[in-house]
C-alpha cells in the first residue's frame, strides 16, 4: 500500500513538513493497524477546534447495534469475517475517542474516516447474513417438499405399470429401487448440511435430489411435478441495518416512564401541585384587587380627619343643644349627632390603616412566594423535560414510528413509514386491520435476546407485517405491582374483580404472546394468498430456534399453526377466556378462529399432483 504523495505548492516549494494532512494521516493510521504498531500522537499544531463526541457516540451506537445481531449468520466463516470487521471497527472507535480526548482534530477525522469505511463493510457482510437466513429457510422448505413427493412416489408399484413388457417392467423396477434409495440418501445429506448451516452445499445437493425425483417420475410415466420445475424468484429480505432494536426501544421507553414518574414525584414533594398553582394564581388576582382598595384607605382617613377637626367644638354644641332644647325634635337631633360622633371616633381610633397595610404586606409576601415557587416548578419541569426529550430523540426513526401504547409502556408498537418518513397506515391508505394477529410466545428470560435477534427481520423494509408490538416485561412487572397495591387498598367488589382481570392480563403478556404481528392488507379475503406472511413467520421461527430460544406459554385463546413452536393465531372475534371476563374457551372458539380467511390461507396445503 503506497502512501499518498505530498503536495507541492504552485511556487515549487515542497510541503513535506505538512505530512499529516487528512489523506496521509488516514493512510498512516491504516498502516499502523496492519503492522500492529502503536499510533503516534499528531503534532501540536493540529489541536482540536471541534468536539466530535456526538458523532463518535452515534457511530458507537450503530456499532453496538450490529454487535448484538451477529446471530443472524448461519455460515461460521461468514460470521468470523463479520466478527473480524467488527473488531477493526472497534479499534477505529477507540482511536477516535482517544484522539478526540487529546484534542487532535486531524487524528480524530482520520479515525472517523476509517470507521465509516469499516462500518460500510459491516453493513454489506451483515446483509449477506440475512440473505443466507432466507436461503436456509428456502432450502428447508424445498427439502420438505421433495421428501413429501418422494414418499408419494414410493407408494407406486412399478410392476403394475400398464403397456410395458415384462423385461421393461423389471428394468424399471430395479431402477426404481436404486433411485428411491439415492433420493433418500440425498435428502439425509441435505438435512445434515442444513443443520450445519452449509446452505450453498445443501442447495447443490437438493438440485441433485430434484433431478433424481424427476428421473423417478419418468420411470413411473408421470409428468414432472411443479415442485421440481423452475420456480419463481425466491423471497429474500433486505436486512434492517439502522440503529434501533426492539429490546432497546423497550428499555428507552421504560427509562422515559421512570423519568416522568420521578418528575411527578419531585413536583409533588417539593413544589406546588397544579391545583395549588391555580389556587395561588387566584390569590394573586384577589390580592391585586384588595391592594387597590387598601391603597385608597389613606385618602379615606384623611377625609375623616378633616371631619374630626374641631370635634370638641361639635361636642360642646351638642351639649348646649341638649340643655336648651327640650322638644322631641331636639332630642332626635342630639341623638343623631351623638351617634355620628361615636362612629367618627371609632373610625379614627381603630388602626384600620395599619391593619390594611399589614395585610397588604402579607399578601405581597405571598405573591413573592408564589412567584418563587412557580419559577422553581418551571425549572424543575424544564430540567426533567430535557432529560425526557434526550431519551425520546433515541426513538426517532426514518423507517418506523415507535410509540408506547400507554404511559406505562407495557407494549411498544412499531408502525412502518414510507420512503418520505410518513405513516403508511392512514385512513385513506386502503390498508385495513381485519382483526387477525399472530402471537410469538418466548420464554420470559429470553425475550430481550429474542428482540435483538429478530430486529433485522421485524424492522426490515420487506417485512410483510406493517405493524407489530412487543411486550415490555419490566413495565408489566411494574403494572402488576401497582395493581397489587390497589387490591391491598380494599376497593369495592366490582373494582376488585376488574383489577384481578387486569393483573392476569399483565401476566399473560409476560409469560407468552410477547410479540404481536398485525397483517394489515387491502384484501379482506386474502384471495391473493399469504405466501409472504407464511415465509416470514417461518423465518422468525428458524432464527429463534437457531439462537437457542425456547417457547413461552402459549395463550389458551390462540390456535396453533402446523409445524410452529412459537407462532399462534388469534382473532379479535375470539374469546380470551372466562378468567378475563370473556366467553369460555374450547372447540367452539377454536372453530371460530380456524374459520377466518387469514388462518385458512395461512394453513392451506400445497396443491400437489395426486397419484392414483
């Protein structure tokens, strides 16, 4: 690998002292990686002017997403190649972090350039892993079909073929025995190769097996079956290679719930509640009105004081009138004047102004306290909001709308977006949910691992299920604890009954049915077939089994699918059972589910040539 040439300036001066330009630094770093040499620090004049921490973090998240999904590989050599490239990417990541911490801009950019190139390789190899998984399933299906056809052919007695001479019948009989034995051997060989994930070798063996079956059909004077004729292009899914994963989305939403709960508790304990804030706001308005009245009191007092001027003279005149006037009228005048005088003295003597001023000061103090509390509450909310929004940003996706079904995220849903980032499942899209659903039941302690394994398939742009949801086991456990506490509070009998049902429902989606797939379609009767759904469900089953995942508790409300360990079918019209306040389960419910068009299409048998 030759290093890039040093640049000369237009005047012919060689800039050899500027050896650490971006291209050369990138080459130098790669050579050090190849030779396992320590990376030298860059010269001091390349001090970092930009902090690359956000870019590095985003790339590390992407790296970790790939690292979790290595189980997709069925070829040990391909998996080793993938692991080697991941190791190289991790080296670039660590170097970028070191250079960024040392404020070396050129070194950081060089490491990031190498990292991006390496992650592109990771993406390419990873996509091959998903393609291999699809091809593995195709081979398994083809092996099952060919074995079924071979078993049908073995039932035919070549000695009873009509229109052939005795010698010809004997020859055909001998060839029949040889071919049936060879076909069985090829089938066993293919099965062994597939169990070792040797897909290419198995494909070649299956081609040979198909050819032998064709020869056997020719001996029996039968036309070649559709199974061994050239088929349409096989289904291959594009792998989801984004940063999101089913398990991580569950974890993030649980973090958001905890932050929201912490925020509410903080506001409740240390700051006024919403009702208190409203009450204080009303007090503030009332205080304003009273303050206006209080400020008018001094003027009123001044007017009263003017009336008190010469009050002793008024008293003297009253006394004089009392002596001189003996009539009833004079007595009435005296009493009126005397009452007015008492009122004036009372108003003058009472510390009205002082009391009003004290009240005003108290109210103004309350107002200041209110302002301070409201400001603290805003700061508290803003602080929590920033932390919550930082989590929500991680759920932003160009391919799916990721959302929780309730504040406590017992379910997290994923709805497909179109190429422009808009929801596909809109009212005018033509897609309809007909009540059908596929449940995947996984052993409880393996749900998170299963989520990582299935992410590249569930979030694939070729996934036929436009919507699915996943149980959040941490949230369901929290929900059961909340329900248990409410039951301890001794509610009414009716409320207690509903709480018991809710608790069982949370247990149900914890022990099984943790993944629910929704087949939104434009064809209610599924007359166009459901091959893509069938293949996809089998692909999920294959990946779970290959990773050593065990099935969880199968819901009693569901009916099984032939050959499936994890997947079951349910319909909204069916019952969940008496324990959930629904109709009894049994044959009637099973028959109802099996009568649904989607189930019938999903479990329909292949049309094979019948041999009489």
